[in-house]
């Protein structure tokens, strides 16, 4: 049975969902952890290396561990005693040894700054004895980090050494080529794979979107997230918000404080969701008129795609490839993440124009059917791996 070794963040839902597409499809699957973290509970039918000494209790029984993985591959206590540079070199040696042990036909690194750099280091150690390498770009890997001097060299080296390159934005294909990509470009697909559209549509309210009274805000405020800017926008359009509740998920302390101050000053209802399951988030989208996602860098936001399926009118920053999915002014609004007046104008229009949001829901639903259907994307992914495997035998 042919083998694929994924080098990826084990705790990531993106890792679990991508790999799920090829489970029980004739591949023997392995995962080498690019970060020391607990594997995601949705992982299935895979052998994991380098995740620690004990098996998490919430993992599916089909997930296997190579005995001695933690002792040989990571030696956690040893890593604490050595420098970050030497720790990185140690992980590269561990991955190189894992490749020699497993002998995968394909190595697929998911994300650049951890998995990609790690795979690059292992490739240098194994020289010409390295398997076929697929390198996948996540979110800001090139779009943001490619502008930082300390990251430009390793990014260029990945692009010059990988056999295949994949990403979820046409934008990133061009950026990769500009940075010296030598490998073949694979189909541009969402990094989480497809979505079971009919399964999640059950969470959508059976009323016109224009009748909904909730505004959803993604609460990220960090090196990329700009949720605080949304509150500046809310103040500029508070006259049209009085009958609505603003619901925020994934909010840190800064956003929680901003929300409390905003409620005290305006009297507008704000609801902070402390912890939310995926199904609960879908239910929120299914009750919301507007979804707002603001960041200075991203790929395709999975939240944006799910909001589109649920009929929620999207207001998304111009730095997240949203223009590849929605038409500005017709099926959503694309805004600058740091211009509150433009965001306020978009919110105002989306709350005043019922025909706009209802028509956008119809357009986005059709887009989802055509471009996000799980079975369709899964078939493309299976064919992609098969073609790569077959080409290496030629």
C-alpha cells in the first residue's frame, strides 16, 4: 500500500479535515507533528509520530502511535535544555529519521513556517534520497511572512525545492511564482477540503435573511486579526444597530473589554460567546444577517465560507482572498481591515437594503454548491494524490 507522510500541526482542525478526505482510499497515512501538541480528535486511520509520551483519551481508536515515538523523535526534556536553533535541528534530524524508517512515497507538509521549514531541513539532510514533496501554503504563509526579511530566504528555498505546491488562493500562486517556485502548481482548493453542505444547512433558519436580527463578529485581535476596528465602525453606524444583537466568538480580553464599554456607551446589545462548538457556531451563522471578519492577512477564511452557506451576508477584509469568492457590492462587501468608516458604510448598507442581503444569500448558496461540495472536492484531492504517485513511477 502506498504511503503518505504528512508533516503538520497535529492539533489543527485544518490538518484533520484535509487528511480525512483520503482516509480509507488506498493509502497508508502517517503524521509527523510539526508542533508539540495534542492531536485533533477528528483524526482517523493514521499513525502519529512525535506528539508526546501519552495517548490523549479523546482520540479515535483507529489512530495509532509508533512505539517509542516520544523517546526517539522528540525527547521533550532534552529539548528544554538546548537552544531553539539546536532544537530545530534536532527535529529536522528526527523527521529525516522518520522518513528513512517509514519510507513514504509522498511527503506532504501542511503550512510553511513550522511544517515547511522543518521539511526543508530534513530534505537537506537526506539530499537526493528525499521522497516526492508537496508543500501547501496556509493563510499568511507567503502573503504576510513573505514580506518579512527573516522569512524570505526559507520561503524561497521551500518553493525552489518542493516538487508540488498547493494553496487555496490564486493570489498565492502568483506570489509563489514571484518568489521562485520551481515545482508544479496543484489545483487551488480550500485547505480544509470540501463541506457537507446539506448536512450543515439544517442549522440555517427558515426565514429570509433580511428578517434576522443578529450580527456576527469574528473576535480575533492579534498580529493579524483586527476585531477592535469593528467597534470603531459600530460607533459610526450605531443609529442602525439599535434593533440588533452583536454576537462575538473567539474573543480575547481586549475584545471583551471593548464590547462592555460599547454596550455601556450605546445601549446596543452585545453577546460574547465564551466557548462554542462547530455546530453551535453554524447555528449562530444560521441566525445572523451579517458576518464580519477583519484581518490584515489570511487565506480563505473557513468562517467566511460557512457563513456564505448559511445565508449570512459577508463583510470580509480585502486581505483574505474574499474577491475570489464574493462579488463586492453584490454578494458581500470587501473592506479594508483598518478603515472603520468604510466598514461602517458596509454595515449600514447591509442593514438597510433587504433585497441586497436576500439576493446575496441566493448567489452565495449557488457558489457553495458549485465550489464547496465535499464529494466534488474529495474526488479532486484523491485524483491529485493518485496522479502524483503515478508520475513518480514514470
